């Protein structure tokens, strides 16, 4: 049977504040274990939390960018559960009065725009990290706790169950990530755990209003695993329903290696978090004037930037969409254009050579060895006819590894294009003389034969002959 | 008169007049501890060496002609739930028996800045849960007025130390009466400030929305002096009040002409000792004679306050005490796995009353019971608060007994938690509404001290200090000193 897929996502993102949410400890990732800690984040007896104002500001920013209503009065609550990475054995979070509610985000999937509603955004503290002695939890006989991450500020962004496919889930997650990056409130590095995602998935027969029984999938730590995890879970639930079975409400974990979801705990085993208002913090009262100020100072967001790239630079919606889906790529584009690069050419190079090289090395544009300035200098050499497009690709390759400027490479390797017509004419004439058969074929109407002749000319000049001139001069002499 | 029988303000005069040295005074108090603490058992940890070093530093300052504060060189005690850097802070619990905080509570820092001498860490009911100090995980404290009776609690060690001359002043903490009730039982002065007046940073939490640190002293004057030092906004405590601190000694005025006193009839509960009731009535008459106006008022939600408290405080406690799990500090009992370790650690190291309240609180917050218990209790708390708001529209202060009876015998109520809880019936509504209150001696029944509670408006410490001071100046109750069988 064909079912409607219903998905809601919970996205957790670490905020890139300098200090933790309730104390002054650094949030730096990768520090030596248990060095970014103090009595407050270690939850020692007698300590009290103090809210980091920056966290509230970042949360309001995210709320506004995701079209939420900012609640003028919100508060923190304690979520009680025992786990050794949680020193107080409760997580200070927000329960019934989160900082932002009732938002939405429009995404594009297969050329269609779709609105995903956002239930709420709340602030909370991250937990520490367990380091097990063995390769797996079950094979370990002890575990150590690293509390560096304890108290790093998190935002949890909860969507309505409006998502209908794994592609939509991925598109939504990518767009939320892009917005958070544009706001500069989070690094959104899934590989470092600064962006994490849980998915609630259920199926129902088309046309049925009531939701089916859902399973919550945890441990979806990359875009790929979000998509694969959801796809797997949908098939698992379809199989159960097709066989007349019932889906069990439970929490499942995604196993990236095995490519399956597995049960973690059932509804009966679910925690009773016994929320209570955090008595050590006062309610957060956000001044509407402050919200207005933050709103007025929001940076340009992906949709607006895409529109600007289309309007100002004549890029296609598709190209503009790809370039603006990452703030860093869009910044690279803007910097290149500011360096007098032709927008369309820059866009083609970004989506072509640059992207190809980044992907093959598995790095982001932030680590690109060729700077926007260097790229535009390379493109200027093509524009001026000093090198051909083809040579430019070879030069780019060389720039990537040597980090030298394009002009230096062109000079060192003698790659300057031959645009001297007398030099080209001599070569054209020698090639015509040496290939009478091709000349005859061309004259007999075989247009393709000219390609062979051009190839011979390029071979003799090692690709340096100006292709336009070669074409013109060759046709003149035939 | 022995040095340890004086008040801090008297001793301060002697020190700055160079009549005595701080070291001399500290030795006198340490000597007193040596001779009587085996009977009173007020201290969990003694800090004699650092106390002498602190006293020596004060003497050096005085020799150099530097000005010193009123508590400089005056030996005092801290309740053992106030964190002290490098000094064990146990909360009278086996689970923290070896816990040495790496930081000072804000009040400890403030006292150190004033050169106060700390004699030791005072006994208490485990995690401040109790009204007799019999719930200490180590040993009970005895009331210096009659060693067979309890000193009250939970700040029983602090109150007994001050009453026995083992400290000139002390700090306690008050969640439902834990400063005022032991002060009443031990015949000393105990003040619970307005919630937020004194920083809670470094006070090991029992019930965060109710806990407040305050002074236990020999007289109202010393109470005002200690309040001057410990009060004030603290950036480390978001719930501390960000307004200036008045000089409380300016309220040490023997004049209450025109003061409007309210007597809430609901506080005179069944089971109240007739002698206690008589003493309060006599005190009211005297205050009226001194120029106060008096009227009986009604605070209709008083009877629900105790029940609400025993939902809210345990609920917060169940969460606050979750961190004692054996993982990164405190007592640990090894187990087969992490859950087993939690269970064994907490089963072994928490006492019965702490376990009782953790279970009560866990239950009150559980899904399906939350609305009926915890949420309902919060609503009652609001009603109790409104009772106070309305009362203070009519009067300046409220006067009630501090506790329905005088100190009871050790062991008398240990098997009857409800009877024990009833001892806090007059003090608990004050914590629920966050207002300040002071307990002062107002008489004796069968040789045991009776306490009178004066309750003020939010941040109305000055008014209750003035009323208490006036009463004190016209009576001698505070001048009596527990004999400790030394007759």
C-alpha cells in the first residue's frame, strides 16, 4: 500500500558564543579534556547558573530569521534524568514557555516551494561526553567523562510534522543550517556535533487525518544519514503496516555502518522528565524594542541573497540557489565579483572547477587554497585573451597545489596564448599543407574535418593558440 | 564575665580599645569549644588553626593602626551547607563527608573581606531537612539550655554554638524556619532576610526558591551588623535583589511609636503550648504599651501553607539532590553498572528524612501527578503570598510565635515526621511568600527559651529590626546565658 510519510525534525545546534550558557568557561572545541570547566558547569554543590545574554540574543536572532514569534516572557525549566554526562542529573532547558514559537520556513524541493511550520525554538545546555574504555559501550568496563561540552549553549528547533519525504527533510535541514550560518550564530559542523538532528517519523494511509504511530530516530549526524535514516525507517514501517502489523511508539537509533535503525527504548521505558521551573534563574523578559533592534540588524538571509544574485548579476534561479545555499560560497562569490570578476563566469567556476576540487578533497570553501582574488585574476587572464579556458583549468590545478598566482604560473610555464596572427597563420598553413585529405573532406562538405585540423594546430602550439583566431584563420584559408 | 559571653559589638569595642586582642578572644572561644562541645556537639568541623591565623592578622592590622570592621577578629560559625574553599563542607551528610569545595560561598568571601574569624562548620539536619538537627548524618546537637532537648533545626549547630558561647555569631540557612526555630529554641536572635537579599551562591541548595542565608546572634544589634556584611546583590546569584543595602544599624532605635502590629489569628494553632501563647500575648501588651498599635487580622490560607511547602520544597530538593550520584565527587559505592552504583551510593549515604523528601518530591513532579500536587502547591503558594500582601496593606509587621512549643526532648518526634513538620507551621508561610522575619527571645517556659517572630514586608528588614530592638531594650530575656550544667 502507498502511505503518506509524516516527518517532524528536532534540530539541535550549538551556538558559537565565546562562553558557556551559565558560566564563563570557554566553549572552544577540541581543548584538552576537562580544561574548560568550573564549579558551575561541573554542577558542584552550592553553585548557581547565570544566563549568558549572548545566548538569548542568538536565540532571538534565530527565532526572527525562522519567522517565529518571540515570547516577551519565557523561562527555563529543569529536565530531570540520570546520565553520567550530565553532572547535575538535570538539564536546564525550556519547557512550556520557550523563547520563540510559531515560525515557518519555505523550502524548494523538485522546483516546488513548500512551507514547513516551526513549532518552537528553545535554549538549553549541552551535556558532557563519555569516553568509553573499549571500542563499544558493551565491551567497555569503564567510562570517563569529559565535561568540556557541558554547558555549551544549544538551540533546539522543533518543526511541525509537515515534512513528507526524506528529500524534504534534507532540504529543510540544509536551509535551517544555511540560515544559522548566515546569522553567524552557529558553526553548524555536523562532523563536530555542533548540528544534530532527531526525526519523528510515522506513516498513514493517504487521506487519513489522524497521525500514525511514530518512531523517533536519533543519532542522525550528517545530511546523508538524515536522508538514509529516514528512507530506511519509512521502508521498515511500510513493511510492518503491509503485513498488518502495528508500529510501536519508541525511540530508535540510526546505525550508520549497518544502515539500519534499531530500537533504543520503548514508550514504557521513556523517561518521565519531571520538568519543573528552574528556581535558580529568573524569567527571561525580552524587551520588544530590543527585538525590533535585532530584527532591524538581521543580516541578509539566503532567500534575499539569492534574489539579489538574480537581480543584480543576472544569475539563473538555480545557480543563485546553489551559490547562496552556503554563506561561505556566497561570500566567495561576492568577493570575486567585487574584484571585477564577471558574475556568470565566477558562478560557473564556483559550481565547476572550485566545487569539483573542494569535493574531491572533502573540504569546505573556507579552506579553499585559491582565494577569490586569485580566482578573479585567473579569470581576467582568460578575459584578456592571454590564456584559453582550457589552459586556465590547468593553471587552476597548479594554483590549487602550489598556491601561486595565476600570472606567475602562466609566465613560468610559458602558457601565454598565441594571439599573433602571423605566427598562427604560419602554423595554419603548415597544417593545411600536411593534411590534404582532411582539407579535401572539408571541402566535400564534411564539416567535422575542420575539428581535426584545429586539433593539429593546437597540438603544435601545446594548446596556446587563440582558439577564435585559429578558427577564423583556418576557415579563411580553406 | 567570660569573653565568650559577650556580643560581637561589645567585643569589637574591646578589640579596638586594645582592651583585648583578637587572638585572646579567639583562644577564649576555642577554649570554650574544647570544654563544652563534647556535650553540645555543635561543630562538624573545627578550624582552630585558621581561626587563630585570622585573629593574628586582625591584631597586626590593629597594631598598624588600621581601621577594622565590627566582625574583625570576632569568632563565628558557619552552617555546614555554606561552601568554604579548602574546608570540608558536608551538609551533615555522609554523601559529602569528604567534600572540600574549591570555592567560597559569596557570604564566606564577604566575611573574609571583613576579617571575621571562623571557628568551624556547624552541625545541621542533613541537607537542611529537619527541625531538630537529629537528622544530621553524623550526630545530633544538644540544646545548651537543657542537653536532653534538641536545639531545633535545621541550623541547630549554629544556634547551639551561639547559645553555648562556642561562637559569638553564626550564619544559618532558612528554608522553612531553619534559622528562626533553632534561634527560638536556643534563646538567641535569628533573622531570615527577604528572599534575594543575601546571595545564595555557595549555599548548598535544599529548596532553591525558599532557601535564604541569615545571621544567628546574641542580640538584635549583632544581627544588624552581620546583615550589613552579608546582604547585597551578587552577579553570581540571578535571584539576588539588585537594590542598595541600607545600614541596618541605623534601625537600632528604641522607639516603635505608631508601629502597626498585626496578630494573625490563624497562627495560634491547636497544640500550641499555653506558655508560648501567654508569652506572645504579654509581649504584644508590652509593645502596645511602648506605643505600637495592634490589631488582630486574618490570613485565611495559612492552614494550607505547610502542605504546599511539603510539595514544593521536596520537589525542588528531588532535583537539587540528583547530583549526588557518586560520579564525579562525594561518596561512591561501586556497583555492577552505573544504575547499580547510583542506587547503592544514594541508598547508603542519604539518611531517612532526605530519602523521604526525595521520594515525596519525585512523586509530586511525576507525570500524571504534577497538576494535582506540584502545580496545586504553587497556586496555594500564590494565595499565601496574597495573604501577606493584604495583611501588609493594614499593618507594618506581623507578630506570631516562632514555634508552637519550646525545645522538645531528643528522640521525642523522630518517629513522627508529621509532628516534627508541625514545629515549622509558623515559619513556613514566611518562606513561601519570601518576606523577612526575625525570631527574638520573649520569655521562658520551664526554663526553656520562647521565641517571638516578627515578620516584615518585602525588604522590610529595617522595620523588623527596629521592632525587635525596641522589645529587646525593654526586656532582659536575651541576657540569660545557658548554664550547661555549670551552675
